[in-house]
C-alpha cells in the first residue's frame, strides 16, 4: 500500500485574518473537491507556524480538526481520528507528507489531511512587520495501491548556532503579548541550501536533467526570495518550464508554499504526464525536498 495525493486547495480570503479559519476553509475545499466526507479522514496534521493569538495549547491541529468536524464522535469498530502539529518552519509540509504516508501506507487511515499557512497573531492583514502572505492551505492524501507514493526526505540546514527568527517579546508587549510577534529572518542563502538538497535528491532518486526536459519530472519550488524559481532552474541546469513556482502576486506563503506550487503545476497541466514530482521547501535556514510518484513504477517484463 502506498499514498496518493487526491486534492489540494489554498485560501487567501481577505475577509478574515484568522489562520484557523483560512486553514479550515482550505481543508473544506480539498474535501469537497475530492467528494470525501469528513468522517472518512483519520489523520489531520497542521504544519502552519504562525497562528492566531500565539496559541500554543491545545494543538492547532486539534482546533482545525474540530472546525472541520473530523472524527468528533467515536463509533464501535472505527479508528478514532488523530491530529497533531508538525512544526518545522517552511519545510513543515514536506515532513508532514512523509509522516502522513507512515499512516496511510500501512492502511491505518484511509484519508489524511495536511493543513498549513500562517498569519500574524493579531489576525490583522497586510502588516508591514509580517513578511509572509496570510493564508491557509490543505492537501488530502489517500491510501492507494496504484500510486508510487513518496520517497525519502533530503534536508540541509545552515551550519552553526542559529538564533531565533521569530518570537514574541512578552516583556516589551506587556498585556498585549498574544498579539505580539517579531520576525527577523537571519541572513542566509535559501538558494545554496536548496541546490544542495536537490542535487542530493536527484542523484539519490536516479533523476537526470533530461527527465525535466521531457516533462517526465516536475520540480515544485517555494518563494523565499524574488525570482527563486528561475534561479533554481538555472543553477540545476533544467528548463524553467519544468519548474512550477508561486505567482509573484501571492508573495511568500511560507509554510503553505509547497501546496501553492503544487496547485500552480496542476493548473498549467504540468502534472498530467509527470511520473515524478519533486517537492522543495526552503527558507534562510533550512531546505528539504522529497519525490512524489503519482503512479506506481511497473517493472518491464523480460521478452519471452
């Protein structure tokens, strides 16, 4: 048993600045697109980092699970729905995909839903001190025998001791600590980290530049800096037409970046014939990628 991506959705509605609401809307859209009812979902993973009111407990995944009405009632013979947060900066979705496959691949859950996205804890939109695009995203996975599923994760981090890139200065905020957030990304090089993990991934998965030229392979990239998609393609020596990025108008959706890139590739028809889809996620301090194969590899039969 392996894992297949069934549907995906993003929500950047401007009528709310709540990550809980934006992620819930994206989750509903993903379920509706796949015509899957909430009670069939056995796992919810939240990979979003920045959330309403800096809430730490309970887990954000549990709050979104409740809003989606996933597994709210226990029934005899039915495995209860499980939810948890998996926070790893911009690379959270990539790690969540691999984690979810551990459940769907073993047949323990039929459907797994990953949500991601970020918002300023004050839920105010368009703040100059918040560098990421407020929004929510969701990707629905299904246990499948016809898909090739996900490969191993390739990851890299900036060496040395790293200071915090985001925190709430409670002493300075006083009684307004729930709405306080300071974001100060370190000066790093997401391109160098990305190139490192991608080269390791391509070698480890047996991919050649020619695979991207023919459309057999597609690369999905985030948007940590302007022009990132084009720069990654140039450094790897693959056609930019084989690399799906994020519309510059969207900005940087941070943890939701991989879902935005996946939908961008789907809307352009890049996934129709692709045998291999490479998910890349990166920020100034880390990068991670993994391969998704929509169809199972069929071994060539020897001629009689």
